[in-house]
């Protein structure tokens, strides 16, 4: 009931604001006539095989998104997007625990059936300022801390107020207040929150400098918080006929749950080199541990994009995680390919937990046209120390997508 009331309230705010700004029928017509409709339909097969007591999983699902973005009147515009996820041909041998779908029977494929408002917001924008109110996508940098989890059929959005300010050239200041996290498991697993997101970036001659503070708290009448402060630097340079890029990021985190308090650090070092059509990237990422009792957490992240596509580290182990990876990517004709190898270790090693396994990821992506694309993807995780509790895992995907 509370979710429904909040959706009604947000819709009411949108309607009220539009009615006050659209002062003439001509302007109302402009909102519609200069608007744009869009659609995204993704049909995907996914299978999961794991060396544990769960049955092998498979799913055939269709995600459908239809949206309309209005024209702009006096800087005001609006956007509405509806999303639906359906099981196709009865291929539903999988579990989605947070949504209550076949819990504990099959391996997890996190694509529950749902129909919901994916986005619905009012926006005001001028040359240096943008304000957005309502349900929306929020993404920063490489999705490591705040993302939309777009790989899943029901992506993550937020009920939020977003403010963006550009006081001078090359400097962007952003603030978001998130009232509810609309997660990927349908409404059953959405979380009320009191999250404050601050993000600033400045583009200099030698690269882009980012500073951020992500102050997260679930609104559930308990003492909980995850506060993260960090700096990020990215840049690139030409080395003869080669292009090199580099990334350095560091963050510190304070977490409080009940009476327990923890501290952990984050480090990312990454370098890449492109020659002709081949890009080689090597990275070293550390999600630190507080003496084996707590692992650095990123609850708003697009987690699938990091630490392996097999999704064995969606939650950082208490021992922390050190991910050393090599990523090769390029093109073969019209097909984009990528090959990634991860070596996982604990940040806080013990006599029983040190080696957290390794993973090989492979993808072929074929952009058929501006409207159609398809792809094949495979992930193979090989477990490390038995005490770490991670099963050997094989995952396979094939998909076909239509967009307009």
C-alpha cells in the first residue's frame, strides 16, 4: 500500500507541476507534438549450472519497455516509462528468492515477472541547471557505486530528487536524494531509503577528476548507514600509433549496523592500451576488509559489471575481495568480442580462506542495425578455498533485442 501511495503522490506532483507550467493550449500541444516515444524489447535465454545442492536453472524471459518523453516548455519536460517482464513458453526453472519465486529450489536467475512504472519524472533544465523529480535512472562513472543494473530484465531505478549544476565550464556538481530504491527483483524487494548522493567532476587538460560522497541509509527504523567518500582520476594519452588510458580511484567507507561499526577502504588501478582494433586492459581492484569482519559494500552498484559475470561476488565477503583482471576486446568483422580473466583473492587472508577462485568471461555482440542487436555470453567460475563457500559455476546467455 505504501508503495502505491508513493507512486500516486509522485504522479500527482508531476501533473500539478505540468499544469502550472503549461499555461496555454499551444504550449500543451508542444509538450506532446515535440515528444518522442521509444521502445526496448529484449528476449533472453539464460542457464546456470552450479556445483551445489540447487537444481540447474534456465529461463526464457522477455523484457518490454515503452516510454514517452515530452517536448520542453519554458524549460519543463516530463518522461514516463512502463516496464514489463514475462516468462516465455513456460521456461521458468529458476529461483528469485527476494521476489518469492521458487525460493531455494534452483540456482538464481534474477528476472522475476513484473509490470511497473520504470521511470516517471518531471524535469526543469536550462544552460547551467537541471532539476528532476520522480522515478528515474541515476548512474555515475563506471556504475561501481551508483548504477541502473541494466543487464537484468527489471533494471534498477530510484524515486529521487536530482539536482545538477554547471557553475563554470568543465565543472559539474550533482546532488541526489533517494527516497526509495526500486531494485531488480520487482516490488517485493524495493527498499525505502534516506540516501544522499554528492558527486562532482572537473575535466582538466590531463584528465577528469571526480570527488564523491555516497551517504546511504535504509529507512526501516533501525540504526544503519554506509558512508563512502572517494576520489577518482581518469585520463588518456597518445603513444605513437597507440592510445593509452589510465584510472586511479580510492575511497574510504564507514558502516554502522545496530551497535556494530566497521571501516574499509577501496582501491582501483587500471590501465589500457589500444592498438589498431584491439584493446588490452589490466586492472587491480581491492574491496577492503575490516579485519575479516566486514567487506567494503556497494549496494547501489551495477554489480554484474564488476568482479565477474558469474555474479559470485554480488556481496563482498567479510574477508574483502582482491580482483586482478585482464580484459581483451576488439572486433572481428561486424562482431564485437571481449575476453576477461579474473583472479580473486581475499584482502584479509586466513589459514582457511585466501584463494577465492578465478573466472573466465567471453562475449560476442552483433549490432545488426540501429534497431536490432543480438549476443552470446558465457561465464565460467572455478572455486578457490572450500571454506569460502563459492560453488563452481557456469552461466550462458543468448539474446535478441529490438529498439526504436
